[in-house]
């Protein structure tokens, strides 16, 4: 089963990369209020069981894919 | 009490470490015996009195700085050593690894400027009552170089206040000298027990007057003193 993990800097965490992108978008003439830059991790899991995949992905996020102090995550499971 | 002549202070080498030899040379200059330990080693040398995690770009800084290194076999030994009260110093990438491993509070984020900074910075010693700053003198200003892209240390306000009250903020950037946007101008932080210390500046690059400053020797010399004492206790 395929899954995508989206990792974001938590609200309130300084995100200079997001600010730089925001500045550039404004420079291009886009009316942008805020931009935050995170990270995307695609994972191909061996299991086809959605509950099992979700539990495993959450463990991955807690142990390695995110730093819970500064980042939040959302998991998108692919179609079974 | 017999004083051990040269405390053993290994420097850990990860793939991508690049300040290990500087750290080794500085420690030996200050009277330590400093073998380099490979990241796949499962044990620290028998007489280890303190451990140094050096600067560099371990595992290419992939994912987050220090995030991969913490899973290396040697880090299990370092964590166990620290849990037993062993002295552990993390410099720059070593500091990042220690925060990722949960041995030190906070996290290190990309510099506020998004630029890699490489220059001498002015630091204020907030406490000399630690194994890593005993030679420094409280309130003293030190000049030690930084060179990093991810040195913006972060904790929330409540934790910063708590760490400050506990005397864990051992080193701050002087007013106006914060090179990375770290909260509270924090340059170096101790764990609760005071046996683990991480800092972004590089004391190992400031031990020879030829290179501009010898203030780094005050920090590494403090560690050598403390390691000598703990080695004497072990004997």
C-alpha cells in the first residue's frame, strides 16, 4: 500500500524558508498572506491492511520522520 | 587520590563528521587521550571518561540534522554512558544529534537568515558551575567561531524559562551577536543533570592563538578537568 506523509513546521515555529518563498511569490505579483514549507515522504508499505498501515506510519512519524517538538504530520493512505 | 594523567575522551566519527580530527587534536593539546570511535562501534573504549560528538554533516544532514545519526550503534552506547552520568559534549552537529536523541532539550532549525554563517561570535558564560564551563568564569565574554546552517535552537517560552531557572542555559550569544535566531540567544544548553552539554560554536577551532582565539580551550579544558576527576573516581 502506498502512503504519503506530509510534515509541516508547527504553528508558531519560525519558518524562514516559507517566508523566503512568500516574499518571492509576492515579488511575482501573487497576493499571498502566508507560505509555510514542509516535507513530503512517499512510503510504499508491504501491508494492504489500512489500520495496520496507519499504525505503522504513525510509529514511523514519531520515531524518525518528524521531530514532534517542532513538526506536525498528516498521513494520506492510498486507495487499497 | 591518584590523578589519572590523561583521561580518555573519545571523539565519535559518523559518516560526514568533519571536525573530529580538530576535536581530537584540541583535546590532546589539553592533556586528554582522544581516540576516534567509529559510528558502528557498539561500545566505547573501556576507560572512557567523557565523549565528544564532533561537528560536521553526519549522514548528509538527510531528513533533519542529526536525525539519522542518533540510530547508529555507537549512539546506543553514548546514551547508556550519559544515562550513567557520563560526560557527553556535542559540538554543532553533535549538539543537533543530542537534541534529536532526546539527551538535550530543544531542536535546531535552519538559521533565521537561511544563510550559512561562518565567523567568530561573542558569547557570554551564564554559569561556570558545570563540567563544561568551570574554567570559563561566570559572566565572561568568549570569542569562538560558529559555522552552521541549522543553528536556530528552539524551545517554547515555558521550557526556556524552566531551563533558565534550572541554570541549564550555560552559554548565550552576546547582545546583537546571535547568528541564527536561536530563542533566548541560547548558544549552549545543559541537560538536567549537568552531564550532557551541546553548543553550536566550535571550541575546538579556538585553541591556538595563531587562529585568533584560545577561548575554546576554556570549554574543552573544563571538560578535560572534569573527565580527569571522574576517571580518578572510577579508579
